[in-house]
C-alpha cells in the first residue's frame, strides 16, 4: 500500500472479494470501515408469474435494471425449464454494461444498453431507439427487486406503453443499526475514499440510500473501483471513479 494512504479513511463492503483488502489495510494499520453487504434471495413465483415466463413472446421488450435481476430471472427460467433462447423473440434493454455482460455470458444479446443510468437519460435513450410514436401499446416486462421502484415505469406509461413488473428477488439488510451508523459517517464526511469491488456493491448502496441521492452523498468522497467492470458501472451512475491498485 502506498504512503498516500496514510491519514486517509477508507470504506468498502465486507465481502469475500475484499478479504485481501482487509488483510492489507490491517497490516498497514490504515483506517477503514466495513459495510455489511445486503443479502439477496430469490422470490418464489406463483402460477400467474410463472405464466409470464412461459409467454415471453407476449412482450415486446424486457428491461433488466441490474445484475441481480438478470441472475435471478435466468434462474427462474431454468427452474421452470424455459429455454434462454425464448428471449430471442423479445427486444432486451440492459441498464448498464454489467447487466449486459451477465446476459452475454449465456449468449443473450442486449439490443439497447444506455451508457448513463439516470432515469431521464434511460427514458430518452429508449425513446430515441424505438421512436416516441411507436411506444403506444408496446409491452415491457421488468424483472426487478421486490421493493425497489423503477421510476422509468411512469414515463413509459405516460407514453401509453404497457408495463408488467416481475419481482424475482428480494434484498435484505441484516444489520440496520450498523447501516444507519455507516450512512451517518458517509454523510458526515468521515470517509475519504470508498472502494467498490463488484457491481453488486452499488446495488447494495442503492438499498442503503433508498430515496436519497447517492451521488450527492458521495460528492466529497473519492470513489475507486478495483476492476474495469466496476469502474464502468460507477461511470454509468454519474460517479467519477479512480482505479484502486493494491500494492
């Protein structure tokens, strides 16, 4: 670890990916906070929701908001013995390269990948791709986290599109007291640099700060990524990340 780390306070998620980081920071007596990760689990789909999966061809588009939505949606397809290639008949929008990469891994092509994940930019990107006059009557399927609201729904409905939400997973924060304390530290300026190790870290933060502006909270905090994929998703969410290199 470089000498520039002396006197700085870091934060990152307490995940297996960060074991090496923890060991290195402890060895160098650097100040850091560990954020508890959120826990995610699949939702058990009822017959009505399983029927949506069996009739994917009824939809014009599927929008995947994050990597977890992709993972749990594909898991639901596999558990219900539905071939992934059923998605070939549907246009796919992946919100960010990380979600698109998860789809590519199983040979599913994303037709549209907005490069900025502000909701108004996503909506504009969809409009420019489809055409405002063509949205009327188009049907969109949105696999998502159970309680997480996607503001894009309202914009599409205003254009007479049909939106079907499909909650495929739920996120749980196991230690809310610790979460509140750490949020207070972030907002109070006690952390100099936050290190992101995976796209799931940003999903976790969005649940920590549900209803609050993350970029505003992080306006005075250096944001770092350990790899290209995480760097990209931070840029897509309007952060100005650096690469963190462990020496």
